[in-house]
């Protein structure tokens, strides 16, 4: 039992590190080659867990060989458009100038219902409102609405407004996030002064956000939690 726990822990750490090295992506955002590597890694990692006669080291070596392969392929696709097209595919225009390209839909094996579903995912419920729709290589649909259907911007309305500063979390569950302090070009004392003015302490704060304009929001921990 102890050996199973140890093997599981070692492989868990190895696979986590391997996926981390490949970069942060959700399954739906992965390119085909990345998805294949991820599936292979999961299968290879499972072998030493199911078969105690298989050395854990063999599984770890195989996992990291796949990671090296994926990184090498990624570097190659950055240098070569042909390789990028072969391994990752290319974007396909499904709707052009308001007209659905049926041949393009057949090429990517997409039905009308599939198209409607993807449009709804972009908050578009009337296909007649779409000027262009592009099916990206990762399967997402990018949509450009017709001019009269696009939401008005501040520029369109000739409204002069100052863009909101991005609020960053500076305290999470009683812990200072120093990366956020660096991004805001402030120090811990600034946060402490704000908390003192609100009769609060760092350890009592569940979440505190702060932006470059000095606007903040403080959520204290619940009593007894």
C-alpha cells in the first residue's frame, strides 16, 4: 500500500510539472498536437500505477520525452508556417460578408446546428446579424457583427471618459500578494495604512483589491471561518 501511495505521488508531481512546462491552456484551447501529447502523457503515467512491475522512472522518462517533443514541435511551428498549418490547421471563414459558405462548412464537417450553437456561445442569436464568422484552428468561433448590430462605443457616442484602472488582488485569505504590489508600484505599508483606516488587519481580510487610482475593495473573513 505504501509503495502505491509513493508511486502515485511521484507520478502526480511528474505529470503536473510536465503539463506546467507545456504552458497554461484549457483542453478546448489546445492545438491538435498539444491534445495528442496530453492524452499520451495520461496514458503513459497510468501504466506504472496499474502495473507494479513497471519502474516509475520509465514512466517519468517517457513523460518528459513527450514534453520535450511538444516544446520542440512548438518551436518549429513558430519558425515554419507550413509546419504550423500541417500540425495545427488553419482558420476557416464560415460566414463572409453576411453569406454562409456552405463549402467551407462541408470542408470542416460542420452542420448548420453546429454553427448556430457556436454563434449562441458568442451571444449571437440571429445569424443575419453576422458579417464575418471565422472558425479558428482551436475550434473557437470568432464573430464580427454587421455595423448596425455592433454595440456603440464611447468613441461612437463622442464620450470622453477615463478608462478604469485594473483592480488587482493585493490580499488573498490573509496573505499579501507581493506580485500585485510590484505591479502597482506600492509597498506593504500602503496596504497596511488603508487597512488601518478601515479598522482591519491583514490576517482578517479574505480579499482586498486595489488599483492604480487608489480605489480599493475589502472583504473581511467571516467570523469563525
